[in-house]
């Protein structure tokens, strides 16, 4: 009994004083009323048994989709602004990271390994920069999602709101940065002599596919990390394997002829190959041709949507128990 009174009292203080920026934002967004209801019913739920507790626990999406998206956008935009708050260069730091990475890799792979030859790659610098920017978005979304729930532990314990807001806000923040970085990519492509074509309209579709894959992976990683803290270093190793195993700094034409169709089953490989055809060089082979026909594109597309569906199901199942497992 004393434990229940202490828990309720601490939540009440947090709701009144707005302890922490996240909690204050949640109260301002109308989360506070839900939190009060959760606190008021928390003791009764524990006495009634596990089924009742789960029924009153926060879900992944909640019942109001408009409120869900408003919370996601608010959290993402706040994180995006706070990333560069107080920085002298501000957003330029976000742009400098992929540019510096690109500069080092470009020198190494053109002067030492000469990957732009045999077969020759047209506008190789533009291809590499675009691939690195897309990869940076995927890596930022997934790596930040690993510990995103733990980072919001105070908010998750005190407030009742849709849990899926947290990993989606991470992906949306990375998408904001991707949009800003792509401005630099397009300027670089135009200065490199690439002429805009109608196939450039495929770029938003490819970004959406990459975002779906990243969000699905992020949902799985964020839930797994709550139970198994080894997920963070494991994903670091897997991400490195994905980076060097996917055509990010080289094209899919570098794969052995008998291995190309298998390699293009990798969604990142398929997206980057189609990006080269649509954005960099229309004369390059499309993903459909490299994988052996448009029908075979169902394999990487199936993996993308399969990972997202698995992530959504897994997160929905774990959402009611996230706070207690932290």
C-alpha cells in the first residue's frame, strides 16, 4: 500500500510541475489527462490482475490518429531544432558529416582501388555522394531507434501516450535531415553536368521505400533493446556488414555476374541501383534488369514491407509493457 501511494504522489508532482521538457510538452499536448487516468486506475488494475492491467496500458498508436501524428511531428521537430541549438554552424554540421565521409572514401576508392573503372561508372562522385546520403539516413534512423525508448524513459513512465510516437519521431527527424542534405546533392549533381530528366521523379518513391525499411527495422530494434542490451553492439556490426555488402560506394555492376541477381535481393542494393538509373545515369542498368526482370523485384519489395509489417506487429505486442520493462 505504501508503494502505491508513493508512486501516485510522484506522478502527481510531475504532472503539476511539468518536470522535464518532454513531460511538459506531453501535458501541453493533452497527454496529462491520460496520465492522470492511468495513475488513478493503476492500483485497481494491479489488484484486478494482469488482463485488466494490459487493457488499461498504453497502446502503440492509440485511438486518435490526428493526435498521434501531431505528437509525432511535434517531437520530431523539437528534436531537429534541439540538435543544432547553441551550435555556431548549426545545420552545417549535419551536412559536413556525409561530405567529409564522402571525401575520404572518394579519394580512397578512386585513387587506390579505382572502383570507377572496369566497368567505368559515369558520374561516380554523384553516385557515391547520393548513396552515402541515403545510407546515412538509414543508419541514423536505425541506430538512434535502438535506444530511443530508453532515452525517453522518464516520459514513458510518467505519461500515457501512443508508444509508437517515439521511434517514428526518430525516423521523421532523420527524414528532415535527409531532405536538407538532398538539396546539396542536387546542387552537386547539376554542377557535375547531370541534366534533370523525368526519371528524377522516382527519387521520392525510393526515399519512401528506404524510410519504410528503416522504420520497420527501427521498431524491431527498439523493442529488442529493452530486453537485450547486447542489441546495440550487435547492430553496429550488422550495419557495417550491410554498408560494405551493399552498393553504396560501388555500383551493383561490380558484383560477379553470377551473384548479381542474388545481391539485388538486398533492398538497399535494389534501391541504390535504381537510384543510379533514375538520378545519376539513365544509361545504367535498372534494378529490374540487374535482378533478372520486373517480377523478381517482388523479392526486395517483399522484404521491405515484410520487415515493416513484422516491426509493426512486434511493437504493437510489446507497447503495453514497454514502461515496466525499461
